C-alpha cells in the first residue's frame, strides 16, 4: 500500500499529464479487471504478488525492449 494515494490514482495522474514512462504494476490485488484497468491507464505490464524475482526481471526487460 502506498501512503497517500493508490497505484491507480498515480497511473491516472501519469496518464492525464501525458508523462512518457513505462510502468509495471506490482499488486497484491490481482484480477482480470485490475489488469485491464491498469492497461487502460497506461501500464506496460502487470504482475501480482507474491511474485518471482526472475519473472519480475524478465517482465522489466520485456517492457524496456518494447517500442511503445
């Protein structure tokens, strides 16, 4: 949990301000709706907790290699 805002609020602010950044959402609340909402708000990928460190690193590498 983030102290002042949740991740979706931050994603929305990034999207609203058209900030060019790649985002991997890491969440304990994984479901299809959350993944879809994250993608709509500009997330590049989505990983649920608990996560495997190798999976996280692979996901980050994939996201960084994309030409979004």
